[in-house]
C-alpha cells in the first residue's frame, strides 16, 4: 500500500502539473493518473488500497466540504434561499426525466431501468464544483450576487436527492413498492443533517472558547483533529441510523463549519480554513486519482454513440432546470450561463454507485455502468474547463 501511495502522489502531481502548464484543469491530470494506474490498465495500485478507496474519497470530501462551510456566510445563503433550494432537485429531476423518456429508445431498456440509469448519473459532483466555488469566493468573482455560495449550497444537497431516488428506483426494479416514506428521506436527511451540524458546531465553539477562557488554549492543529473526529462520527451516525432515520453526514459537516464560522472570530475561522486548505492539497490528489481508478475504461467501448448522445441530451435537460431555478433572480444572462456550466460535472457519485445495478444482476447494469463511466470522462473535464475559462468573463469581480 505504501508503494501505491507513493506512485499515486508522484504520478498524480506530475500529470496535474503538466495539465496546469497546458492551461487545463489539474483534476484532468489526476483523473488520467487514476485511470492509467488503476486495475483496468497498469494495475499499479494495491488491492488493499482500492478496498478502502470509498472511505478515502469520503475523507477527502469531508475536508473540502468543511473548508467550504467555513467560507459560507449564513446571511449570504439566506439571500439566495429560493434558487439554492430549487437547485437541489430541479436540474437533477429534469435530467432523470430525460433518461426515462429517451433511454428506452436508445438502449432498448424499460422506463424504470431508464429511471435507474438517470438517477445513477444525475448528481453533480461536489468534488469538482466545491473547490472551484471556494477559489472564486477567495478571488471575489460573483460574490456581489453570492453566485458561488448559491452553487455550493445547491451542489451540497443535490447528491442526497439523487441517491434517495436511486435507491427507490432500484427497489422498484426488484418488485418493491415505493412508499411515501422513501421520498421523505430527502427533506428529512437535509433537515436532520443541518440540525446535527449546527448542534455540533455550537458545542465545539463553546468547548474551544471555554478552554481559551480557562487559559487552556487549544491549538489550531488540535482543533482540526477534533473537528475531523466529529466529522467522521457524522458519517458513522449516518450509517448506523440509515434504517431508522435519514441523516446527511456530509451536510452536517458543512453546517458544523458554517456555525463555527458564525460564532468564532474572523481570525480563528481564517486559521482553520488555512489548515484545512493545506490538508486539501493531499486529499485532492487521493480523491481524483481514486475516482479515476474506479473508472473501468473498457466499458466506454460498449457505450458507443447512443450513450454520448444520451449524456448530451440529458445535460441539455439539466441546463434547462438550472435556468428555471434562476428565473426571477437579478442574475444576468452571463451569470446564469456560468451557473449552467458549473452544474455539469459528474464524478463522485457516479464512481460510487455506477456499478451497483451490475453488481445486483440487473440486465441493464452493464449499460448503466458504461454510460456512467462515459459521463465522468465527458462532464468532469467539460465542467472544469468551462468554469476555468469562463468565470473571468461571465462573473463580476467584486472589489
């Protein structure tokens, strides 16, 4: 495993730097590294590391989402409340509708299998979107209208909605009847995750402040360790209670960070943000290389032109959904176009659940996995390139 980590970091960094020199997003180099080093080409990553790949990717997401939460101003979120709420489910819903309508025609599958395919592919990737939004917030692009905050908030909850629908549609393919409670998991998981994060964030703030008052000062490095421990506990709680109550552990992480920012001094939250930013330098490499390693490039050969056509049409449906969410806002057409581009990338969820239908023995499983792989390869670079090359032209820089 140690040699695999060495290869991942060295090769990943090298290809990321090459892409940077070519004015391409670094994540493209990291994804290519994972695909090439992974089990389906060179097979240079140890099976023991691949067996915990999902957990390592989740740890990386926790780090970047906590950093994102530290950058969120609750007053800013309140000002973009309606569009942010709509962005959590409207674009994904329209994209799933595209698969339900067209996948049976293109792939000769049933409508419910098209729904499974759509829900496996409809989630936006927070791994791609969140770091970009943090970058734009730091550079103050679009912050005059809270555009990065809007996209960040919507993308953080979009995955929950899609995964809930995926589990419902997957059950329907096996003859299970959907219940009202299945669909209620989405709002319940959001509300419970937010409240859990707020409670934890307030508790941590009081703990750190009490220690400071008693002159038993907690160093920032120790705060990071404690916060990570609590964040990992959120994910464990989500798993422990999944059959009793729906809780979004990742949303709890964001809420906890936002509460700590709200209560703490700007100096403290800035120092914590810097610490998590340094952790992200290593976590980013692991996250995208391991996502690439989960991509079985062989399945792209089975997908063909119908899959490419399906993905592109679904993205059009998704883009219409984003435009509908932004109707009635004060955003210009350039800013709305940027929001459309920012909502294109897919990677994290597709790498995690794309193979589930195949593993469950569904006849459409191989096709779903093929389209999921192709969607990652098309949309992750497309979205990242689009954001990198348009944000300075489409967004206003706030002084």
